[in-house]
């Protein structure tokens, strides 16, 4: 301030020395300290500097007016007075506006930087409240934001019902409260909604001892809009990051699954080749014996039975492969459904295994109250064959395999149970996947890994369900439930057979 005063005195002295009167061109030099005071101290400083310049130049201008009247030189001096006051005040006003815009810009930058880091909403609001408290120069500040159905509050414990924040949050419009206490400087509060897309995401509330001007309220409304937008952007960025992380995890899981499926298919090709070669080798070898040797009738019958059994085994593998091809194309297995009696079908299928596998005790227990189901006989036989074959493969020699059927409401339940090693609980849900083979069973028995997938597809094509219950070291039970036509049940005793 002393520099400005010295500059004003220096200009006045220069005008006096020049003795150019009120028309001296040096009078325009007053603009320099006046503008400097306005830029340094605002409109008040510019006005005071202009008034000081006018007072200093008055002894030069006013005596001239008294002597000669309103001459052109005197008018120029008066215009200079007016120009100094106008420039001083306008420069100060412009300086104030520039300062407010600068502070607002710095506040917005602070908001963006505070919310740029990914952090929980409560922590982000606490950081933002601390940053705004330094910028807004208020007595107290509170921030409230919605987190789905929850309200997160920074600067308070909760939002009281009927409070200023609650009203603004409900109405989505700013509100001003002027306190009427006995204090010399009563507290005034102003709350603005944090808007995003026309919806109030939260509230910014400030309290100050003294007045909150209209310009400050307008600035707070703009800040509220920016905070709401910044919070929405931060939430969208956080959601996008979570979505990206989830997508990357799903892609990695899908890649692992595809790699596992590729390995399973490679193993399947090797196993399927072995499974196909075994019956083909038997058929080829026995057919050559029949063609090249003359054998007794009993031996021919025995060889023919072996060839028939191997041909049926080969046919089952080929049928499974064809069904698997339809499953992978999203097609249901082709069915030719007719009324089928369950007990004869079960007994016939079990008899085939009894003839070829004397290593296990296979028992049947069927309720005669289930005479018919609407099913494809060939598909039903393949379901039973796959289930019984698995039970024999994965249970120790000499153990029992139980096959049964019973009424279950308006349906029929077919059960195949073994006393094998069981299936680990963590992989039970995967045994119906194509090509999947239980790791513990992989070294115990060979199989294509498609039998249970075909079973599931055939059962579901009939409108039924299949369920597996397994306990390690105790055994596994597979239950197939098929819908039965109404009126197909007869109340007759249960029959059982052991073989």
C-alpha cells in the first residue's frame, strides 16, 4: 500500500513541477497506481486509490475552475476524476470476479482429484469434506450421498427426519435457513442437492457464522452439481473396474474350462479309440476263428454269444457318440416313445450283465405298481445299461449292485446303487459334463466319459430328472425320475430278485 501511495504522490509532484495544469498529460499516470491498488485489494482498494488521486489533483484542477470557469482544460480534469473512479472500481470488481472464478476452478479441480482415486464411498466423502472445508471457509460442512438404498454421511452420524438435509434430499431443491438467535453473528445454513441426471444423489450442507451471500449460494449450487456429477462418474468408474475385473475373471475361467475341455477331448479320443478297438478286436478274432476252423456246436454257440455281446457293446458306444454329437449341437436326442413296462425292461438289462459279469452281485427290487411309462425302449435300455455299467466299473469285485424302481407321486423313480469308492462332493456337480471323468476313478476303470452326459440328455428328453447321491468310501446312488401317465399305478406287492 505504501508503494501505491508513493506512486500517487510522485505523479502529483510531477504534474506540479511541469505546471501543465489540469490539462497535463501526466494526469493519466494516476491510472497506474489506481489499477495496481484495484488488482491488489479489489474494488474497495481501487476506489480508495482513485479517491486519493482525485484529492491530490484537486488543488490543481479546482483553482483553475475558480479562475477561468469550465474551460476545456478544466473539463478534461473533471473527466480524469470520473475516469479514475470508474477504472478503480471496475478493475476491482473484475479482479474480484476473476478471483472467485479461480477459487471455483481450484475447488472443482480439488473435487475431481479427491474423487479420482478408487475408494469406498464413506472414505471418499470424508476426504472431499475435508478438502471443501478448507476451500469454502465455513463454520461446518456435511456431505450426504446415496449408496443404493443406504445413506452415507460425512460430518454427522445420521440424517435426522425433518432436518434441512432430509428436506433437500427429498425435494431435490436447495434451501436456505437464516438463524434468528441472539448472537451478534447468528449461524446461517445453506444446503444444495448433489444432482446427477436430474436426480438428487446426495446433499452438500454448509453452516457459517454470518451471512451467506446470493453469489456464494449460486457458487455452492454449482459446486453441488459438480460434486454430484463427480460422484456419479466415480461410481461408474468403480462399477466399470469391477465389471472389467469380473469379465477378466470369467474370461480366465472360460479359458481354463476350454483348456480343460480340450485336454478332456484329447483323452476322450484316446479312450474312445481303445473302447472301440476292444469289441472290434474281439469280433475280428472270433470271426476269423469261425471262418478258418471247424468247431463243435457248443463252442460255436459260446463264440457267437461273445460276439453278440461285443457287438451290443460296440453299438452302445456308437449310439452314445451320435447322441453326444446331437447334444453338442443343442439338439435333443431322437425318441420313439411307446408305453413301456419297467420291470421286464430292468430285468432284461440286468440279465445281460449277469451273463457277462460274474464279479458282482446284481439285485433287483421293483414295485409291480409301475406297469408302464411313456418312453423310448431303446433309450431306456441305454440309460439302464450306462448306469449299471458304471456301478460295476467303479465298485470293488464281490460287492453288490442294486437296481430298483418305485412309485414317487405321479412319477417313477429308478435307482441304481453301488458300494464303490464314491464321488468327492466337490466334483459331483460335474459328472454329467461331456468327457468329464472323476479324477479318483481315472486310474480305477476306463471309460469314455460320455455315458452320464448321454443319460442326462435322454432322461431330460423324456421330461424327467436325474440325481446323484454319493458318499466317499460308502457308495453312489443314481436316481432317475420319469413321469408316468395318470392311472398307470396298480397296488400290488413288491417283487425282488437276486442274481
